[in-house]
C-alpha cells in the first residue's frame, strides 16, 4: 500500500528554489510592471491593502466546517458583500459561491432552468449574440441547452427585431453582455428584454464589463433577471496568471429560492447557514466559494465607497475614449458608436502591407507594452480590443498611443520588422503547431540525467 | 481618488482631446431613465487605517488554530507553509499577470505550470495533468463529464461511493442533473469505512460509465483500490479516484499504480492556506490516451524560430474560446496562483521533505487514535487503514459542543449532518501542526461524558 519513492521529485535547497522562481518571475509581464490593456479583462491596479487584509490569520486560517457560531466575522463579511454587490448591480439577491465568471454563468443558467422547470417546462434553447464571450455558449451546453446565435447589427448592437425572429416558447434565456464586447452600450436592452419576457424567457447579463457601469446604469434596471460579476475584473482582485477569481451571481427576487446552497441568513444579529432549501439548484462548489478573493473585493469596495466606485467607472470611460481618439486614423475603427470602457480597432489599414493584428500585438511587446486582446470579438475581423482601465495615467496612455502610432508607420515603411516581432523578449514567436501536434506536457528524466 | 491618477488638468485636457467639456457627456447616449437611477448608495470610502481596523474587527470574530485546539480536516487541511511559498506568490510578476495568452512575455507563468504538471504526474503516478481547476468538487464533476465524453451512450450510470466527500457528491449531482442522461447511484460503505466491494462488484456492469471513490475517502480511510479497479476493468467502467488530502500521496501507492483512469482532487493541502475553503485548486490527472478530452488549460513545451525552448498553452481547440458550444468545458481559469503555491511548496519540500511530512501526519494521527481508545475509551468507528484522519464515536456528541467551545477546542467534524446513520461519529484530523500538548487536550476533552 505504501510507495518507496516519488520518482523524479526535486531535491533542492530553499535558496535554489527561490532563485529559480525569482528568475521565472522576471520572464513575465504584469500590471505592476507594464501597461496591460487587455480588452474585457479589466487589468486594473490590484491594491496592496487587499493582500494585507486577506492574509490576516482571522481570514486565512479559517476552516469551512467550523461551527457557524465560531466564524461569525466571516459570515458577516459574506452577507455584507452580497448586499453591496446587489446595490451596485441593482439586483435583489446575490450568491458568492461560483469560483469564476464561467462558473457564475453556469450557476445563473441553472437557476433559470430550475425556475422554468418548476413553471412546467425547462425549455431547450439559449439565444447568444455573435459578440458573446465563448464561455456563454459553452456554459449553455453544460446546462443542457442548445445555442441559437443571432447577429448584431452594423452598429455592433443586438436588435429587438432580430431577437423576436428567433424568440419562442422553447427559449429559456437570452445571454447578453452590456456594454458588449465591442465596448458599446446595448441601448436597446430594455426593448430586447421585453421581447424575451413576453414569451416567458429570461435575460441573463454577462457582467464581465461592469467596470463601465457603476453609477452610470444598473443592470437591475435594464430588465435583467440574472447576472454574474467578475470580482477579478471590476473589483480589483489579482488575476494571478489565470486565477483564482470569483464569479458571484445576482438575481431578481423571484429567483432567490433557486440560488445555490449554502445561503447565509441573519436573525437576531447572528448569521447562520441554510443548506436544506428544496428549490435550490444545489451546491456548485465546495464550502463557501473563493473566500480569499471575496475578502479582497470587500476590502476594495469599502476602500472606495459609493462615490469612489462611481468615479472609477467615469475614469474608465474617460481613459478608453481618450485612447480611442488618439488611435483614430492610425487604425481602422469598425464601429463608430461612442465607446464605454473599451474600444475595438482592426488591422484593416495595415493589412495591405501584409501586417496583421498578431504582428502588431507582437511588435507592441518590443515597445514594452502588453498587447490588447486580439481577434476578439469575432464580428470585427482582426480585432484589437483595448481596455485601459481607470488606474492608468494620461502619460501612460500617451506613451501607448505613441507606440501604436510608431507601429502603424513601421507597417508601411518596414513591414518585415513588424512581421518578425518580437525582437526583445526572452523567447521569440513560439511554434504552437508543433506543441499541439506532438504534445510534450511534462518533463521526463532522460537516461543521461538518471545516471 | 486613491487608485485613479488623473489631475483636474488631466481630465480637462483629455476631455478636450475627445471633443467634450464634461465627463457626463461620455455617457449621455445611455437612456436617461437608467442614468437617473444609477447612483451607488454605499457609505463613503475609508482610509487604509480605517479599513484595517474594520477588517481586523471582522477577522477577530473567527476561531482559528492560533487561539483554538484545532483538529478539523474533511477536505481542507491545516499544514505548515514554508515562508518561501508566500514570498514567491506575492511577487507581482506572478500575481498581477493575466492568463498567459502572449507566451513571449509569460514564460514565467507557463514554465511554472509545466513544472506543476510534471510534479502532479509524479505525485499521482498518472501520465497527464492539466493546469488546474476550481476545486476538488468541481474537478470530480469534470471527471464524470469527461467519462461521459469517453464512454458510449449505452453507459450512463455513475457509481459514487457514499464514502466520497458529501459536498463533492452534491456538486457532481448539480453538474450532471441538467444533462438528463446520467444516473447517479450511491454505493454503500462497509465496516472498514471503505467502499463496500461486494456491493460495488454487483452494481458495476455494462451500463456503468465510471466508478468514483475517495482515496483516502471522506472518513480518512485508504480504500483498497485493487478490487475496485478489478471490478471496473471487468465491467468496462472507468475508475475515477478523488483525493482531498494530496499530501497522503507522498506515502501511499498513487492512483496511477492502481491503474486509475482519472485521478482528481483538491490541492489546498499543498501550500495553500485554508481561507474558509477557498481559493485552493482542483487537480486533474488522467491517462495519456484521454488527453484530447481533458477539461481546462494545458501547457506544452515547444521551441521558438531560433530553436530556443519555450512553453505555450496547447491543445486549446478543446476550449471554449475556440470551440464555443462544442468545448470540452466552459472553464477558462486554472487557479493559477494557487497552483504556483503548490509548485513552490512541492519544490521546497522535495521528495524527502514531502515523505517526512506525510510520515509525521500518519504517526501523530495513529498515536492519537490509540490514545483516544486507551485513555478516553473511544473505539474507532472503522477498521480500515487511514492517513491523518479517522472517525471515532463519541456518546452524546451533539450536546457536548457547548463544552468544546468553552474549552476552546475544535475536536473534529460531526458527521451526522451528512450521515444520519452515524449520529455520534466525529471525524478527527491530526497534522504536523498538532503538538503533544494539544493532543493531550483532545484526549481530555473527549474523555468522560
């Protein structure tokens, strides 16, 4: 039953380990070292105080199966965060269980399904516009639904008429991102919601872009029934190189009973856990979700307060619109609508020299900037999706715009230079086809290393 | 504002560049009824000092191992974490970077994940590891979903051991119920605390999609995987093992040695603080032949145009951003920073350190169970072998909670809420953090009635 050895496992001194990981860290771009304008990712400053608070032993050393009366501080925090997120988003009730945005989507769709099922028919389809994040259709499938894709119009928006064409009594919900992935506010959202509601469907809002809306418009007022919020975007928790994040879900009051367990209830000043709720979709994650991330988001919200959050969205809009103005002319702007917190350009002007979005992205690395999100959304061919966030200064935006301008000139004068970029990074363009063709997914000792 | 750098002059100048005079013009295209109701009604912001006081007050109202005698496990474990771990994951180059979509400037994160995949394969004895999932419970659900992709439509019955973590069983049920075609069947446990092999062997047949067992299971018992694997092999079902305490695999024959098809679990025990159960990470390993059905991220080795070794995210045609509704999963995170913590943890302890730590856990837990039997008269509830957790029956457990709290002891996790058939059973976890003196407290607290 016992093993003798863990073959291949390291045998190193602590200093060797630290040097190794310190060296690796130097190979990364990060918000604290460079401007990181990834669209739809909201790469804002991750405040230091959040990290200090999350490491307090009274939070970091809690056990999830301790009796509720011995973790009252934690439960108060969770209960309070639910209420604050409800206020910010205009929803009635919030669950903090989902570990990430995609799990939030799945949870939200499960809630919708449970409610519709109780009404007699869980229905079969989810409508998703062509501008949606890939997680929307993937989550729909996982929840047992077929996906119906609808096109956005030439201004980048979903039209009520288009929804009406496909809306029927077998559509469970429409998933919408607002502002959408082009950074455009879906002005028709209330009309769209009416169409969906009239046929007994529900409106799901992908809240990935909530950073554009605080103090400007509340999803709860737009006819939205369910939404998820990415705490690692709007609420400043670090992305960590790919998680952990958190994806709380907000719902309108009539859906409260279907939220996942456990729920936190307050009575006589005490907080207790409710696990046995017959209408609930059940449990989507062990314990309480990503508590450490929830602590950071709570800290961020009370640090900024209501006014600070409103200013956050205003400055996010100011930065995005400023950058958009600075880049107009040098790059093609496929949708001239006013933008919110992000804007989308394409490589159309550079294409005639054979320079693509990928080349522009790689050349930006040489200028010391992380590239924008590329080739997304799919509706804008060769998209460069730029989200500066509110925590960047005018000087940084100017420097980025200058680099983008310089690359546009290089694309005309010396396209080979751009096409062979990057030239200054630790490694050059990597052979991804080879990685996928013959996957090498772990290190294995060679005969030589063993002897 | 604290986190926005704009001066009044900046704002004015930027607005002028855009061609506006007031900030509000940036959003006057939004319908007025929405704008009018949008104000965020929350208290004013706090200074850092105020924030620390307020959060400190909340933190002070929670019981931690610093003030309590602490014997809780059940899926989340209190282990010593070398200072080097937090030093590395606190580096902003790791913590404030995004998913490594631009590999030229993400080699740090990518190589660390590649090392993690290597270490996990070595620890579990499996051939392939992904980059990480949310937690052990959702990793278990993803394992069942993967079995559904791998098995023909005639096999849609899942045999779940009742000795598998109850919250994991609950999450599996939540994930599967909307797909409509999968039936979950519970297999009982026997007096050893392990899965009832006879019942399992009888249930496993040509309709069985997969068998899911804990290793060690929720009672801390190390399942005998040989007959379980044999039952799976005979029936043509896939064997999924679930490990909530990964440190145990430094000492036990790993799932790979028992020919498990998929081995998943919770990675928190490898250098991630308990934090009320999250964030940790789910680990997910499997046989190589299943790699194109894997959920989640994978890092692979390759070269750049000059032949230099480098790492990239690979086999991404499985994933949602390419395949959309046809993806193997909707997941697009890997709890990367927690995975990094585990990588540093395993690298720092190394093969000898991991083994020694596992031995300390085994020894203290076994010694504690013996003393409880000898000095407190508490018989073990189960006879099976165990790692660092075990179950004892304590008469009148429910009414003694108040006294435990008064004595500032958290002696274990009462099992009755999930197992009505075990009304007086207590799941006790003993790790390297429990010194002799604390174990004596436990024996005293559980003595008498």
